[in-house]
C-alpha cells in the first residue's frame, strides 16, 4: 500500500493557498521581518497591517500590555494612508514567496469602498480582508462590525470595487455574531475571519490608573481561544462560505479545534511574537496528523466536530 501525502491546499473564494495558514494582520509585518527566522514558503498567506484612507498616528503610548495568557493592544490603526502605502510600501512586497492579503479599515462606507478599490487593483495583493471593527463617524461612533446592517453596507461597497476574494473579519463583541455573519455573506463576502480581538482592559494597582493610554484595548492570545472556537462553531452553521478561524492558536491541537469546528483555514497572530516558527511547526504537525488519520486533505476534517447547537444552559456552564 502506497501512503499518499495529505494535501494541505486550501481554497477561500478565488484565493488558493498552498497551506491553510494565514498570518494575522499586524502580527507578521510584511514577512520581511520574519524571513531570517522562518521559511515564508511554508505559510499560506500574510495578512498585511490594516490601511486607511488617510494617515494615522495611532493611539498614545502605552498601547500594548501583557496579560495572563494573552495580550492587550490599542495600536489605533497607525499607518501612512493608502496613497503613501501604494507608492512607497507595497512595491517592496512583490517578491514574497507566499500570498499577500491586504487589510482595509475605515471610518465611513466611502472609506472602505475607496481603499478597497485602490488596494485590490494592485497585482501584489491576492485578496482583501475587511476590518469592520472600526467606528462609523457618521453614526456617533458605532462600530461597523457590531451592527449587521452597517456590516452589510460596508461589504456591498467593498464588493463593488473588486472581484478579488473578500474576507470579512468579524468582531466577537456583539450579541449575535451569526446575524452579522449572515448579513456579510448576503452582501457579497467570500469568506469570514472569526474572530477579531475581545474588548478588555488592565489596571495598574499601584498607580491606580489603566495600563493602556487608550483605557481599553483588544485582547488576543490563548485566553480568547475558547470564545473563538465557539464563534467558529456557531458561524459555520449560519453560513455556507468558508471561515478563517483565529484567536489564540499556538499549537496544532489549537488549530485542529478550529478546523473541526468548521474553519477551512486558520490565522495565527499573537503566537508569532514569541515564536516565528509556529506556522511551520503547525503545518508539519497538521500534515502528520492527517496522514495518521488516513485523511487525504484538510477538507476531510473541516466541521467534523460540528454536531449542532448546545442547549442554552450548557452555554452558561450550568451543571444542574
């Protein structure tokens, strides 16, 4: 009997990846920073740092705080703006041996439409991620991704500007993430990234003030993984488009939870700060796992543990 090497090729919309691993936006730079330590040919894609229409200095310092099993960040979308980005930054990325996904952020519907169209037109960019966890300045600062209707409007505007794969990154800071997911799908999203960071804060107990200058920030890392796995599990039952699972992935076991919950690919973020080779290790161990289980491809395990919804009292952790 001839053993066939399992295929790790993954397809998300029109985006075909050699490996089902994406590097989270803002967590892998452009790849250049990690190239001396890791083999970029062994990852699927790098999601670049979010870019906005106009330049942004970001939030005041401190804007990163270490927490138990995680990290809080409140960077504030620091970036040079789309025009500088296209002229000075993006041309440097054309030699990357993996796919590049552009990340778009905005503060109005028109911002998303404009930046998506400009960024997606470039040959260096294989797909677009929409970071909808930004405040809508026309609606008293309401976050786009926390309102299904606003999310749909952003997706439709972006969809009109490109035929490339559109991945919408969903916020967990909502009452019903499935409602947002369904609206994003209906509006033209090709895939969903589940989830973005969870809101949180930390306090300096000696100085008696918040440790982040912005007071609150986004929590990432292993602490949010159970929240993210449940979100993927639920969203997978609500939509038919592919899901990129993300949130606290550090090991192949972590990654497998997301695949089994319903994700077609995973995104690795905070773990890259401590070990640049995490993506390579996960890919190697994932391939070994599939071979051991007799699976010909990653598709063979996607959603295999998604057996239906639990009852409400189970969600709440009730034992009675």
